[in-house]
């Protein structure tokens, strides 16, 4: 699954970058996710599965010039875009590696204040386990923030979810299949539920929000 995802995001890096930065309302959502990390100037934040780096400038805004932003992704072509997009900041670093085994040993500062993962946990084999590890990484007083797209639970959900399902099928590697043994949107929702639930269980304080007709779920958890 990892290789399939890497091939998919590698091939579509340019298009994904456009969508990631230009979709109406997406900048506001990214700013909101960065704010939910509750960062202060000088802090250190790690973004897991940073893709083409669309969140990184918002995180840099939060930690300022004296803070540190680290983006991790396992797909080289998207990471190259992230590297170019953040070349002006000397405190934003992008590393190639697996978000479930972050390559932080050599580069990590003593303390990581927050972890952000947007639109990533649905791609992981064990999303709840990854969230556990991220909670351990930030430790007491740290924050973990997840944002993910899943079927809406609003009263007007049916037409919204029909569009959502079509987008999920089209963007689920290998995308060439018309019929799946289990519905990719359902599978995605189960993974996202598992990840957000685990974060709520681990956190001492939780903030939940929904955006974009209820399709985007954002959960911020403060660790005890
Ligand atoms: C849908 S994109 C989201 C990118 C970015 N977070 C954003 O909000 O635009 C998912 C990204 O997660 C990366 N990814 C998926 N699984 C990963 C893993 N186990 N380790 C590192 N990166 C991963 C993919 O390479 C891809 O760039």
C-alpha cells in the first residue's frame, strides 16, 4: 500500500499541489489547523505526511523565525515541491521518511511541541497506533492535531456525501477500479474514526470542529 501511495502521489504531485493550495477555503482551513496546534514563538512542530508543504508556511507563521518546523513525507516528488516552496525559510526542514517511524533521531530538537497530520491517517495501515506514537512524541503539554475528510454527518449530507464518495474513489490508488470489494469511502471513514477516537482518548482536553459542509473533521488534543 505504501509503494502504491508513493507512486500515486509522485505521479500527481503537481496537480495535488494545485488542489492543496488553491481549493476555495483551503487556506483558511490550513490556517485553522495550524492555530489548533497552540504553538508559541520558538516552538517546534512536526507535520506528518506534509505532502507538497501547503501547511508549512502557516506553521512557520505560528512558531516565528526562532521556532522550528519539520515536514515529513515518504514521497520524494511531493517533498521536492515542499522543499522549493519553503526554501526562503531556514527554520523549515523537510525530511523524507515514514510518518509511522519518523526519522527524527538525528534532527529532532529536545522537545516537540506539536504534531500536525492533515489528510494522512486515512492512508495508514494502523491509524490509531500512529496517533499513539505521535502523542508519545509530543509528551505532556504537547498538542496533536488531525484534520481529515470523511462523509458528512450533517442533515443535508446525502448530496454532499455522493460527491465526496466520487472524489474518494477517483483519488484512491490505483483509481482504475470501478468496483471495490469494500467501499473505499467507508474504509476511509473507519480509519479516520479510529485515529480521531484514539486522539480523544489520549488527550486531557479536546477541541473538535467540522468544516466544508461537515466533510472536514478537525480534532486538536492537548496531551496530559
Ligand atoms: C492527501 S496527501 C496530504 C498532504 C498534506 N498533509 C496536505 O494536507 O496537503 C497525503 C500525503 O501523505 C503522504 N503519506 C502517506 N502515508 C505516509 C507515510 N506512512 N509516511 C509518510 N508520508 C505518508 C503521501 O505521500 C502524501 O504526500
